[in-house]
């Protein structure tokens, strides 16, 4: 499929039955950088009780942790694309190997036009009506991702996962959700109103506590609970994930640039810009105040560059923060600079981005 125009959270399926999520907005000329999310039972199986996805003509399993990377590395190396800037191969899909595309906005429109066929879709329509009318964000600026996008959601167990397109639209949603959470009659509440939300969940981060996580998640305002007990008998998670509008996208991939690892660093810094915080990658302009450990040259770092979902929309302008991750030097024909990068790596759970609250 040539001449495709895809962005973060769009989905790609290949002939083998692997479903990928497009990751971010920057990419090589003829490939999309992706995260492997699901695979057909014809090529992959899982004993994890959370993994099965039914509802289509065939059974799919969701990948957890590094299962997708392992499968691709072992059996499908055609989905490891050359990242010239990093000088290594990463998960991605060449355009000529794409057999099917699913995009959140058209999928939501399709579901709305058909009308709700089960309890979850009926609840989704109710939440969409509430949030759209309260915020003034038109329904065309929403989409659905996750199991609803692919047609294998479970009416009694799946969540409601919305995408919201555009910076202004996402700002309105954050403001609106704060108002709805404060109104006990709205039916919506903040998922992270209490640390109880993490009860029973395994926590692996080394220097980012459960209390830290809940505090940061609570103020993001995009993670909600919808009380649908009068209709379906359950309380349903409802997320509102930011995605860039088409006119906000800039491809930063530069085959003439290179990214070199300069060590592992922990610094204290002030946030000087957070305009790109809601998106993947999340970018925070910083003014380093102190290098707590690692290469002293980190005092010259100009930004935090994060591919981690946990650290999206994490810190705000003028806050004093702690960040720990890989120090990188980006070199290009236009100049060089240092950044602290948070990403999928062997030291994943040692990475930190938190406000000193």
C-alpha cells in the first residue's frame, strides 16, 4: 500500500496476521515505526488469561511485555526496519508489506452509523454524547482505539478507549473532564482518585513509587470511570488519548542526522516548555539545575524525549523535576544538542520522570 498517510495509534495488519500500532509521527521514507500489539492464533498463542481477543473471524492474542519483539525477531525479521539515526533496526512495517489499515476516526464513525449492537457500544455513545456536548469538541474529532478499533471488544469486560485529535481539542477535553469529575451527577469520575486503583498490580519501577504514579495520573484528567451500572451493571474505564491533528505533524526523521548514546544520567531540572507533553513522543524543554549522577555534560541537555506511555503529559511548565534515563547527543547538519531519552530499553524500570511535588 503506497502513499499511505498514517499517524500515532493508527493500526496496520500484515498478511501473517500481525497487528501493529503506528508509533508516533516521525519515520523513514518508506516504512512506519510501530509497536506490535496482537497476532493471529495461527502464528502465536499465549497462556496469559488477559491475552485472547475474540469477535472477529479468527482468534487473536494480545502481546504483553516483549512478546511481540521476540516473535518478530525470531520469525518475522522483515518487520525490523533500519533506523539510520539510531544506527540499529527497530520494529516497523515497510509500506509494501501492509495488507490492511484501521484508523480510529473512520472506525468510530462506522460504529456510530451502525448504532450500538451491545452494552459497551451503547455506553460508548453515552460517554461520547456527554463529553462532546460539555466540551464543544465535535464528534468528528474523536476516534476509538484498542479492541473497539479492531472489532474484538468484549461487551462485558472491555474498556472505552477514545482518541482526541488536535492540541486545542485536547486542552478542552482536559478542562471538561475536570469539571465532569467534580460533578457527582455526571456519571464520570477520575480513575486515579485513590491509590486503591493499583491494588493487586505488580509494580516494577525502581524510583517511581505507586504513590508518585497515582499522583501524576490523577492530574492528567484523561483517565476516567463511567458509572454505567443502571444500564450494563458495571463501571467502565474511559480513556481520552491525545493524538496530533494532521496540520500539527512534523516528521523529524533525518537520515543525515545521528543519535549517539552518551551514558546513563539522573538530573534535576526546571521544565521550560510542555506544549508537546500530551503526545507520543512526549517532549519537554528543560533547564538542567544539577547532575545527580552520570556524565556531567548532561548539564547542557535541552530536552527530555520520551516514548513511554507512563510519562506522557507527566510534568508541567515551571515545575522542578527529576529525570533519569539515557543521555543522547543528536548530531545533524543544523547543529548538535543533548537530550535525556526515556524509551524501551533493558533499564526500562530504572527510568524516571516526576515532578517534585
